[in-house]
C-alpha cells in the first residue's frame, strides 16, 4: 500500500513539474504586452509556440523552468509587427528586378537598367520598379526614346513607385499590341503628338504585364525567401498581402507546408472572376500561417500619377479629376455579393471622389454598425463631410503613414491647401471607430515599420523635414502607433485572438529592440534596431 501511495505521489509531482515546464523563458526585459491596458511585464514563458504567461521576473522564474532561458538584459520587447497593407510577393519579385528607387533623373534610371541588363544577359524581359517623376527635374512623365535606343529587341517595362503607372519600350508595347489612340476603361495610354510615349497608367499597364512570362516555382520560392529574410530583420512577423491570385495562394501554401516559408500571411484575393470561382463558395481558407479572407478591389489609381479620382479638378491640372478603374455598378454588385459571405471587402481608394463612392456603397449594404470589418485601403484624401461614413458602418480605414511623408512635398500642389486638410488625416480616421491599422504598402514604400512609426507620430521624413511636422493635428500618439502596428493591424485581419499582443494563449510572435520606441528621442527612431525576432517561440532573426 505504501509503495502504491509513493508511486502516486511521484506521478503527481512529475505532472506538476511537467505542467510548469516551458520551451522558452525570457526574463529581465521590458515587455510591452499591448493588451487592453497596455501593461508592461518583465518576463514571459513560452510553450508549444504560444505564450504561457507574462509577469514579473520573480513570478515567471519561480513558476516555470526551461532549458532555454534568455536574460534580455533590460531590452525592450514588443509583439511582432503586423503590416496591415503590403505586397509581400511583389516585394520579393522587386528584389530581383532593376532597383529604380531614389533615382534623381530619367537618365539615371535608364543607366541603371543598362547595368542590370548587362549583369543579367539571359533574361527574356527586363523589369524594374521604383521611379518617381515627382523627384526629377520638371516632374514630367518620361519618354521611352532612350529605352528604345538601348533595347531595340528586348522588352522592357519599368513600374512607377506606386505601382499605378509604368513605362515600356517599343518592343514591349508591340508585344502587347498597344497602339497610339487606343483607349481603355480605368486607364490611360499616354501619347504626345499622336506618338506613344511608353507611359501607361493604371489598367493600361495590364496589357504589358500580361505578356511577361510567369515565374517558375523555384524562382517564386527564391523571391519569397528573400522577402521573408528582410521582413524578419525589420521585426515583421505577419504581412497582409493585398491582391493575390489563387495560384499565388497555392504556391505560398505549398511552401509553408514544406517548411520553406515561415512568414504569417493574411491574403486578400484580387478582384478577379477566377478567384471568385475558386473561393467564394467554399469560403475563407485558414492554416497555421496562412489566412485567406479578404478581397482586394481597386476604386482608383494614385495621386502621384494623377489617377486618383477627385471630386474637383487637380489643382495642378485644370479640367482633370482622375477616374474610377471600373464603373460604379461593378463595386455595387460586388458589395452586394460579398455582404452575404464571410469575405472582407477591402477597397483601394485614394481620391475623395473614390472614397465617397465606395463609402456610400459600403453603407448601403452594411446597414449600420457591424463586425464585417470591411476596409478602405489608403483612405488618403477624404472630404470633411465624408469622415462620418466610416463610423456609421464600422468601415475600417487602413492607412500607411509613410505615404503622407512621401507625398507631402507635392501633395499641396495636387490638392490645394483646403483639400489637403482632409488628406493623410490619421487622427480623424482613428476617431471614427477607435482603432486604426497601420501598414507600409511596401514595395511602394520602404518595408521599415520604424519609418511607419516616425511618420505616424512625428510626421517628418528621415532628414527631419518639416521642422514642425506635417499637419501635426493628425499625428498619432506613440501608444496609438504601436497598437496600429500590432493589435489593431491583427484585428483588421480577424487575427486579434491569435496575434498582435503578448498574452497567455496567443502565438509567441515577438521582437527584441535595442531601444524603447515608447521613450526614444524623435531623432533616434530610425536608429532603433531589431536584435531578435521570434515567430511561434522560434528565433527567426538575430
């Protein structure tokens, strides 16, 4: 009898010991949990990829044991950053194209293309991304003459920084069957004196892109592995990829299942019938690291290429108001269909006219407060009378603060002083629902979440311009910015019960920083470094 009792006691002690065993303990840290009270802890225990508990050093170290214990040495820990609006696949692709970001003239851009082509002689097409005529002398769209001369027999297409315009050489135009005088709904084929310039805006770009050969699976994997490495280094653990095809989803799913891709991805399918045929009937798709639940729709183009649809003409182009990329009936009928599904409608809208049109359609079908979490992506220029349309139907404005600091040099010329007051108005948008997801729109902008933080809170560029900040009445507080990059971004993706804060039961996605974003000087925000990134309790960077 005594032996039986002793054995039972041993089992009980073993059970208690096992229940308090952790895979990882982080202690002596400053842990911003980003829970409802924005509480700060000192230590954290992790098991099976999830957080067991957070608390004081004494509490965690007394209650849990682990063979893997990390003394953070007072470093700051935040939940892994979630980018609420980006193009992960597009970013990966751009890493293997001509880098045109930061070019100061069209001639410099062409020289970069030549150098890239010489280094990659076997490429069938030359592609590049990142040019911005607003940063060049004269601020005019380029002409493709130099490209035609340098590449008479090889197609070249170079995407503008915003992804809403491109310039192609004559070879690419010929392969796409583009002729002078051609018209296209929701796009523009630019000409001068009846001659093609090579510049294509919005829907016109698709005719050229359609001729670019699809990548092999090996190339695709190479893109995403490179993108993931850079994202982890920036503390990004979840990316919202806006506008993929079901084929992209299949590729991503396979790579994740094979253990070749770790990044968590929330995917918005592009507004395309083949995606609807594949997904609408069967509903959203979810795995441990992949969630397909959104539909990405485009209402208009970009302000930088004057494709944004405005209520009144552009201040710097009289008589021109931009355009919608589809007729209003398309958005209305799509909203009606999606209202009867679990899919989230997420519509790109830049101009005040585009935002008004989509907001009215959303309000028509959402019929008041709800938890569908339909989104306006960018919500960049809003008429003052239209802000309440977000709150009335619980529409989520998904914004990218670095757009404001990238556009501030010329946005006033496009919009005029009065209309500019309703642009990049993050504080006004936050007030509508009480929460606001933040992203970057990379590769349109840099992938750095620290630049997002700087632009949201300080509203200055990397050089400290403007001295007083850009329209500071719409700046966010530091806590609001952190929430926007973590829990609010997760909530925008219906993932707030899994990620976005460091609480018991949630995935152990977190980052260690060498400085505290809540306390660091404004001028040092961009100097903050990620010393380690953990995904599901596994170290993936640092």
